[in-house]
C-alpha cells in the first residue's frame, strides 16, 4: 500500500543505527500501582529505544493495560519514575502525555458513540477557525488517515455507534497513529480486525518504527509479534518476569513464559 | 464456480435522514397536530394576538430550555432553574426599587446567575456529586433565599420604561422576549452543532472518560453547562419581571418541569450525548400551545396540569415506541 499519508511523524533523531549507545525514548523504573487491595503493578522497569517496538504480553490481569495507561497519563503511578528522552516527567493527566506526543489505542477504544467518524478521529485535536470546527479541512485529512489503514468506512458522517467492531477499532488506531506520535501504545489493537486489516496495522507499525516512533504493542496474537517487534516483555501478576530480544525467542518459549513455567531472567 | 464480489450500495440518503431526524420529525408532527386541534376546537387560538401571546409566554421557557439541552446532553440535569428564576426575579425587583439603573441591574443579575450556576457546576464536576442531588439542594436553597429576601411579598417595579420593553415591547410586531428567546436558541444551535465547545459538550456526555483521555477539559466543560443554565435562568427571571412589572419569590413554580419536559419532548436523550436545539424549540412551543389551548377551551386550570402531564408522557412514550431504531432512551451497551 502506498505510504501516502496523513501520517507524518517527524522525529528529529530518526532511527539510530543499532549498537550505538542511546538514551531510551521511554524509561520506566520501579512503577507501582495499587487499586484498593489489588497490587496491579509491583515494581516494573522497562526501556524502549526510539524506533523500537516492544511486545508486551502476559496473562489476563497481568497488568499490561495498567502499565501502558500510566505511560499515557490515564493513571498516575503510586511510585516509580518515568523519563522521556532522559528527562524525568510526571504526568497528572492524559492531556500532558498527549502534549508530549504519547498516543494510545485503548483496549476499550474510548470512542464517543454519538459523534461521527470524523469527529472521533479528531477528538481532542479539532481544527478550528474562530472557535468554529473547520470541517472541510478535517474531512480531507480524515480520508487520508483511514486510507492509510486500508479501512473501508463509506461515510465519514456515520455515527460511530453504527459501525462494526473492527471499524471502530480502526478508527481508534487511526486517531492514535495520525498525529505525529513519538510513542505509540496499542492495547490489543487487532482483536476485532479481519485478516487484511491486521496486515494493514502491522504495516503501519513497521512504517512508524522506520520514522523513529517507539511502539508498545499489547496483543494475545503471539505470531504478530514476530512480524513487528524488536523485543518482548512478559508480565506476570504485576511484575515483568522476562525480556527477550525477538531473535532469541520462539512462540513456544513465549507461551511458556506467559503461563509461568519459564526460567526467570 | 465464480462469485463476483460486489460492494454494498450506498442506501438511500432519505432513509438515513429519516432515521437521523426521527425524533425531531415526530415532535414536529405532534406540534402540528396540537395546533390543528386547538385551531378547530377554539375560535381564538389561531388569531395573531393569541399566537403572539403564546410566543411571549413561551420565551422564558425556551431560553432556559436551550441551556438545559446542553446540561442534559452532558447526561446531567438542573432541577434548580425555577428557583433560580425566582431568585433573580425577586433580586431584580429589589435592586430596581433601590433606584439602581436598569442596565446595571440586568448585568448584575446575569453575573449572579452565572455565579450560582458555576457554584452548582463545581459540586457536580469537581466534587463528583450527582447533578440530581446538587440541583435539588439548589432548588430548595435558592427558593428559600428568594422567600427570605422578599418575606414572601411581591415587589412592584415602577418607572423603568426601558426595562419594561424587555418584557412587553415589540419589534416589527413580534414580542421582544420572543426575539430574545429565538436569538438564544439560534446561538445554542450554532454552538452545539459547529463550535468546539459544543463538540466538547457532546463528547463529555457521550463518553466522559474518552473525552478526558483525548485531553479535553472534561471537568470544566461539565461545570460550564450549569453556568449556562444559571445565565439563562437570569435572562428568564428578567423577562418575567419585565413582563409582569413585579418581582416575586413565588415566580416560576414548576418551571423546571416545563423546561425539562420541553427538552425531553424535543428528543434530547436523558442519558447524554444526543440532543437537538430544533427539537427543544418545538418541544417548548408544543407545551406552550397545549397550556394556552386548554385555557382557551375553558378547561379548569387544575385539569390543565393533569392533561399537560399526560400528553407529555404519551408523546414521549410514542416517540420511544415508534422510533426506536437507533433512538432508544437507554444508552447502547458498547
Ligand atoms: N481501574 C481499576 N480499578 C480497580 N482495579 C483495576 C483497575 N484497572 C485494573 N485493575 C486491576 O489491575 C489488574 C491488572 O489489570 P490490567 O487491566 O492491567 O490487566 P491486563 O494485563 O491488561 O489484562 P487483559 O489481558 O485482560 O487486558 C487486574 O487485577 C485488574 O482487576
Ligand atoms: Mg488489558
């Protein structure tokens, strides 16, 4: 598919040749989070380089979504530190993370059912003129955003509630990927997608990686990980139990790690 | 065997339009039926004088109903509007009786309304107390404040012809209050349909967590819609004071129910995310026409209340029965 695009991630550094020491795009240290009596995260460390894709896997309720929501400012960690390009940050709201070009596709998609396709693509990023929505210019860009994902949505004015599960998911992905992300987090982005659409998402990930965007991919489709990821982090009961370079692991190895029978690092 | 892959047709634009606008179309139809009925049942209803009178009386309801549409789109409710109208109504009469120039009084009342609304909005948005509770408390507190200020007496307003124009004047034969109300409604439709603020209101009503996650000022948006009902109630209180030439703590009793009924009759969902100012205009006019028509038919005013309530219930029930396709009152599971 053509790389024609509404996707225009600008990245000053670009991908750094491997082997060279570099500051991680995102660096997490000792992240902890409790919800009432549940220790959702019990001290997680993770480094992600620019242009790197990390696959985050683990059992249900392992804490994957919680960890990524902390990166995107949706939750605030109880303790631990986050650094972006070496600079310590502490987000108090999703708006702050988004201002730093951290974009996330949420597991529940976070779409507004009563707003049309175009409105959802531009949610929180509306183009305005004298405080009026600039629909003409948004319509043009919305088309390009969807074409980039090979997604077929006949009417940009359709309410999101009327769309299929996969179409909704595609809108959430297009929204996160289209505004020059520096970190792109995808929480099970392909769970409702058909074959061709999954391929489009994987192509998209490779494309943004090439532009230096760091990607975190959470998925239960382990075979997809080998198509796009550079390393895999395995979570278990709120901790990171293993981290593997993609070349050093196999499907069977990952399955073993997820169910908790792998050897610790 | 070969199968050709074909694309789905686009479907008729008319069908889309009908299902999209079903709610507004049905209230428009109901409105026309009411007008036709009272035109036949009474001689006076369809006279220009009476129609202008209906407009004049509907104006305060419409002003507040437009703001209430915003509140209900955020999945909130403001039960205190009637009490706010009474408080403003009484305060305006009191300050005018002290000899304060009327333009200053108007400005002060608008600010007072905004402050009251913002106060309630703060409890709802930033403290997470259900709007129903906050504004129910407001209903009691504000009516009480109005009663306390006036000791229950009606306060006459005298010698401010400029102020009276607001309630009694006409422009090109149309009552000034009706013009003000229609201007407010037009502004409301523009804001909800094509402004960034309107988009935020709909987003917050549709999925507040999504609005927060994309970086919208979700809490401020919720607080601000209560400020809108506060300002609108101030306008309504002033229009009523200027029409009646007096201020009273007993003004606008039951006003909140008329306003909420008008908004819901107009197709705005009580569960948030969806609403229409055009529907609110039609809903308001329908309620005004029913009230006026029943009086013209010399039906006991006690009975009028019963009929109004029953008609509203039946109309809404029919709405949800006939036009359920995509228009359920329940939030869709997602
Ligand atoms: N908002 C919340 N309130 C209370 N508990 C929560 C909340 N969010 C997550 N948890 C708890 O934290 C733990 C980790 O949840 P999380 O959603 O991060 O899992 P996950 O790894 O994403 O699982 P899945 O693969 O099912 O999506 C779970 O036990 C969950 O019950
Ligand atoms: Mg999850």
